[in-house]
């Protein structure tokens, strides 16, 4: 069966690496982006050059109507969905102390990182569940080391949004496993992606040698390989799992 996979937040970083690996395996990939259209179209072109099929779809994962439209565009372009990678995520532009959190910023983060993940799962289940006439499939949610540490003095609201992803992953997995759908999550640690610069931590990767047991930051491809494995039939017994991909970072 032709694999049809939506990867949210796929214009850069882990999402882009995941799309490329899927493309090399011959999958049809929806490269989602919010604003980086040129980058997303570039990733889609790479997917096709590697032997897959791809379209770039602009959609804000914090807006329900955008999410629904993205799934509808996938239906039209490629047919039945087989996989979903909930990778899109946002954070604050700088560190926050707890007394500085605002309701508006916190709700914006929760909209994308938590509610958006749940709504994407909803739309995927509608299409993949054998109960609804689907042929099954797999979902991988991208969490964070922050779900374990709470990210004190930095990004507690972000960490909380990712802890919710862990909980939802376990709950959805148990609910839909007999409908042919596996649901798992990946917890990356420090990975060399653009998010560090976007959150005012451009020098963080250079500190990885002293901040992590591994002595370096992870590469997006290292996380992506784990995601693609979880999507595959090689992980047929794995559901409701949350895999740490962080080089022993704590």
C-alpha cells in the first residue's frame, strides 16, 4: 500500500528531515508549513527528487479550519491517509520567569502544541480507523524533554504543552488500537534546529558539549529516523509508547 503521510511543521528541522526520509522510501508526503512557503516547497521538491511524491500545504496548526482543510487537500491529492507526524510546535521568543507569563502567549502555545495535535489526531482517526472504513495507520507525536523537566526558568508553558502531548498519546493509543491505528510519541532533547534562534538561544547548540552527556546536540535526521521507524510496520507492536531520543540528556 502506498504510504500517505502528513508531516506538520515540515519546512525545516525534524519535520523536513522526516519528510525527506519518507520520500526516499517512496511515500507521498504532505509538507505542512505556516509561513515558510519557499522552504516547504523546497522540501517537497527534495522529496520528489528522492523518489517520493509531495505537496506543500500552508496551514496554521492553531486554527481548526486550517487543519481540516489540510486533511481535505491530502485526500484530494493522494487518497487514503496512512500516517501522521504531529511535529509543528511554537514557543516564546525568549525565556520567561513564571511571574512573566501572559494568558495570550500561553494560549497561543497551547493552541498549536496541544489542541492542534489533538485535532490533527481526530482528523487522522476519522480517515484511518477500520471502524470508519479505513485501513489503519500510525501517528507519531513530537513531544520534548521539557515534558520531563518542566523547563523551569525558561519555558514552563511550552513544557506543559508537551506533557499534555504525552498524556494524549497514551490515551488515544489505548482508544484506537483495535481500530488498526498505532499512536506513539518521540521526546527529542537538544537538537540542531532553527527553534533555538527563534527563542533567543542562538548560542545554545555551542554549549551542547558541556550541557549534554553525549557531548553534542542531536541531528534532525537522528530524530526523524526514529519517527519513521514508529510509522512503519517494523514497529507493529509499539503503541502508547514515548521514546526518548536525546542522548541521555536530562
